C-alpha cells in the first residue's frame, strides 16, 4: 500500500507567496483561517465558494474577494497556489483545473505544516497526531488533558474544532499540538510528518468521498511516518498497518494483556510495556522498553467515557503522551481529569425506568456497533447519510439486543432492508421529515408526515421509541450515519433529541 499521489509542489518556504495571488477553496472555518494566514504573509487571497455570484461576478467577504467555483477554475492558471478546505473532493472542478494548469494544490493542514516547518510562527512545534474512523476527538482531548497535567504548553486543534493555523498564530504559544486529523485533511496534506501519530481503527466511512476503502485506508495510513507510530491492535485493519508503517518505531495498544512493545490492560489497570520506566536518558528508557518492563498508568474504571471504547481511546492517548516523554503520573492525572464531550454516549435522562442516551457522534456503523454492544436491550434510533458504508454486519451483530428501531434520514431504507434480513421480528418505524415521504411502520402504528412536522421530527421519533421501550431498556440515539440531510450537524441532532426527551418527563 502506498500513499496517494497529490499535486502538492509549491514554494519550499511559504513566505515566497508574499505579493502573489492565492485561491482558497471554501469560505468556512478552515477556509477563512487559511485566508487570514496567507494575508498575513502578504499574499493576495481570493475565496472560492459556490454561494458567490454567478459567472462573471465576484463578491466580497471579510477575507477578500469571493468567486464561484466555475470562475475560479477558469482562471486558476493565473495563481501561485490553491489551498483547499478538507471537505472539497479530489474530483472537484477547481482541483482538476489546478492539476491541469500545474498550479500547486495544498490543504489547509498542508499549509499549516509548511508554515510551522518554516518557523513563520517561531520555533517549529511538536505534532502529536490522532486519526481513525472513531474515537478521534475523545483521544485528542484525552491527550491534551495529559499534556496539561504534565505542565506542557499544548493545544488541541485540527478536526476537533480549532484550525491548526489559528493555533499556530495564537498569542499564547503552544509547544506541542494535539492534532486531530480526518481522512479528508490527510488526503490534502502529503508532507505532514508528525513526531508521533496513532491510527485508532479503520472501518467503512466516507467511501463516497474517497472512492473506496483502499483510498480511505491509504489516507489514514500516511500519518504513520514520523518518529513513533501507534496502531490499534484490536482492529484488524489498523493492526495490519504495522507492516507498512515507515515510522522509526511502531507500537500498538489493545484491551487485553500487552506484549512487549504494547500498551494494554492488566488486572484492571492500563499499563505500558512499550516505553518503559523513565530512567533519565533515552537509551535507558529504550532498553527498558525493549525488555517489556510494565509501567502502571491508571485504573480502567477511572476512564471517562467508560467501556471498552473509552479505554481504547485512553490507551492511544497514553501511547502518544509516553512517546513524547510524559511520565506515568501525568498520564494518570490527565486521564482521571478528562470528562467526555457532549453527544458521546451522554446520559440524557431516565423516564419511567428507561434510560435515554445521546450518542449522536456515532456517525458511522463502526461507532454505532460500539455504542449498542455495551447495552443489554436497546431501542435504537438510527439513520441519516451512510456515506457509502454498509450496515449489514452492524445490523446482524446487534439484532439480539434490539427491542425496537426508529429510522430517520435519507438512507433509512437501507437500514430497514438490513433489519428485514437480520432482525425480522424487531418492530421498526420509519419517520420521514418534510416532503421526504410518508412515515411508515412495520409491526407498529404508522405516523403521518403531518404528525412529524407538528411536534418536530425528533418529538415523533422519541415518542415512538418510548412506546417500544420498557423499564430497564435504553433508548439510544446512535445513528450510524451523518446528520446533514436533516440537521445542521450531529450536535444539533443530539440537542433536539435531548429536548424531545425532556418533553417526555412530567412537566416537560
């Protein structure tokens, strides 16, 4: 497996862009961040956004001119560089035009890396990178918590919310960056070589964007190229990346007893057999690691979020921190201080003995499987945009735990068909929004589309789920799909779920 080919190129020192013209594709958070950084260098920036005026027209934003994609593609040859936001697909018209014209094409992360290596913002930072299909944000926030406990000037940035460029330009300097990287960002950032990086797991996701599982896996794998690489050994695809890692050293982590060169769990404790005890110098430390000396880190029951997924994320964060020289005490303190973010298996309420849990962040089948597997009997709320992922294995695995299913979103029929094959006795209700069609039910009373609009789609969803549930059950929002077909994002989906649950309660 080789890294994907990108049209990167461009000046070795980004300061050479001063006085030259640059196109920035995307006027969202990352695009505006790139525009600010380039303007500060002295470049002349034009934003590219399909919300711009029609052909021949140009708009304005706080970051400069705005062109539509067609106009930008037509005139791309007159620019020194194109910087693309991560969500822009490789096959988009502007990227294709840039390749034909021989114009360098960078992602915003590539731009950040080159600016940092050129020491535009002072001495280059140490990058500790986190990627994978699921658990990226939790692992990154855990890593940042550990670094804070160790007294390291650090910041969590990248796909977690804060653009890396903004982190670099911040007045308060961070010496270490805990960087969450998506597959999109990695695709557009072929030059990035983190000091240490982890691939947590790899499952079907964003296949429509990448064009298939091989390309998606390659995008993730290219991060394993620095001083230390870390892979999740309980995940078959991530584990297999050990054979192609080009890092100076590759270690792994698992839920079970760790072998030498691994982190894992022993006697209810997270332990490190990869980096050994700190003995004052690197040679001694590496010698201890080679002999598999076990260092106790923290009790597994201190980890939040709990369960196997949370422990795996904690092991990954600990591995990166230990690779950076952080002591065991700081790892323990940082993980114990960490709290789970919103919409990640968050307990919303208990109503009539039924637990309502918001795991709206479970935006792919792999994440939904982990969420459902930790519960005995579930009324599952699922659906949205599957992004090309298959749900067959997920539905087959969770079928014995399902008390009922409520489906929403554009790809709900795909999940419904899988339920017919693998869980034919489980009652299912589909709730459609707007003009999406009628709400249908199998083994359930149908709800009309007007019902869904009157109380809000999520009110209808929660009402149906409550009818399926009995005391001791969990009503679980773990959609296995993205949210943008019906909601602004996964956070809004989770917030509306919580609000609907609140209206179920007395006085709600």
